[in-house]
């Protein structure tokens, strides 16, 4: 019995090695020539032996599959078997949100230790393991108990943390704010904080002061229902419903000056909408921020910068077109973040131009004149910038 078991184990191993080394799918007729156990006096017995071996390999997680000419060009006419090398050699790693957060925090700390000999290896390891948790299919999302995450009995808990690539940051209160916010997300407790949208930083959040809040010069008070956290482009972002703006907003946590959590931690203050997606909010571009009422906008993207037309505008149409004799792409989309649109147009040196509506075109021109007066002064330079803005 023991010898028979050893023989089958060797056969299974040889079968895996054969399929992994094969350059093309292998038909069962070829496998029968390679293995005596499949060449029995009765063909049916040999086929059953192979089916048993195949079932065992599948149970062990070996990605063995049958393909035909419709699936693979070089498959045998009668079909053949292959092993997906990528899935076999690099099994997927699935981590819980807390585990990902620990890895990112560890990698960030290691990067500050110039004498640590494995800094590069640690960062590479984190990059290989990194993925967007919200992108996982619903059946694979980690579920927590209602007491710990605010999960309703009828559905899965929302994912609380989504991470992009780790980057260094410095903020004295960031760690404590992150801890408070994470607890508030789990307990569904409202946050009240002072938000300084004018702090200098690299990445813009749509909780920053917008044109409908132009009177705001310093920190402003916000009441926010926190839905989740995103780490993106070197900044932690809080995603939640802002009661001041009456809409979904993202806030840079390093711009939060004072933070307090509503009392009675065991009593939830809000419910997370069923259609809320942290993945979408984490990957959303400033083109899609809703800082003002949306207006239908047509943007000309010249052939000099064609990649801009592929950016995330949300639902948009893209068609070839011309403007001022220059060929390019016309992107039509609903613009709710005109400040960002104006900044992109003015920094594009003529490769981006607003075609409509007239209100946005006027806004570009007015901003260009204001910049010129402040930085250049009256004269030829101002006239030149005004002419450029008029074309935009």
C-alpha cells in the first residue's frame, strides 16, 4: 500500500513538472504515452486514472485546466491540458485592512532608517503585496462583527482603509488623528474638526476651500460623518459626508488642526450608504471633485498632450476635433471643480483650452488677468497672458 502511494505521488509530481515545462497544451493521448498507468488494457480505466489524478491536483490548488483551439491557438485538435504558471508560482496574497496598514507603517518607518540594511528589500516586499482592498469582489471582503465595525446584519462591513504606494510624511498630530478617525469609522461616530485648507502641501483634496467658500481665509469648522481612509500620493485622506458642504468630500488629515469625536461611542451617528465605494473615492481624480454645481464643459486637448484626454473625467465623451487650426481631442464632461480646470488650463501653455461654457471661459480669463497683475504687473506680459486666456 505504501509503495503504491509513493508511486502515485511520483506520478502526480511528474505530471505537474511535465505540464509546467510544456510550451503548449498537451493532449491526453500524449499523456497516455508518457505514463504507463494511463495505458491500461481498457482505455476507460486509463482515462479514469487520469481523472482521479487531475481531481487530486485541483484539490491541491494546482491551476490545471483543459483548453481547446478556441481558447489557445496552439492547442491540439482534440484539446489539451495546461497549468497556469503565473497562478501556480505566484499565489495571490489576501490581507486584511489592518494587516496592510501595519505593513505600510512599517515600510514608512524603515525608509527613515538610513542604516537599516534591508530598506530596499522591505519596500519592494510592500510594493508586491500592495493592492486596493476595495477592489476585491464582495464575497472576498473581510467581514467584521456589527459590534466592531458597524456592520448591519443584512450586509458586509465597509472596508475602512485603502492604500496606494507608501510615501514619507511628517506631522506631529497625524498619528493621533489617524487613530481617532479609525475608531470613529468603526463606531460610525461623527467627527468635528478645524480644517486648514490653505496649508501648503502637494496633493489637493476636495475638502479644501472652494469657490463657494471664497470668504474663508483660515481654518474652518467641519462636521463630517467618516466613511473611510485612503492613503494616496503621500497623504492620508478622510472620505466622508461633510455637513457643511452637504456632500461627499475628501480631507487631508495633515490639514486637520483640532479633532474631536462625538460622545457615546456605542451609539452610531450615521449609516454608510449602500452604494458608497471607497475604491472609487480613493482613485477619483480632481477632475471629478464636486466643489460647485456641475456644468457641462467642453475641453480641447491638443495633440501635443494627448494623454490628458485619458485622465479620469468621470462619465465623458471624447471625439477628435480642431480648435484654432490645431488638431486634438474634445472632451465633454460635467465639471464640478472649475478651480482645478482653470489651474490645469493656465499651466498647460495653450495645449488645453475651454470651448464652453462661456462662464468657465470667462473664469479662465479673469484668473489669468489676476495672476498677471499680481506677478507681472501691467504691460506687455499682461496683454500676452490675457490673449492666451481669451483663446482658452
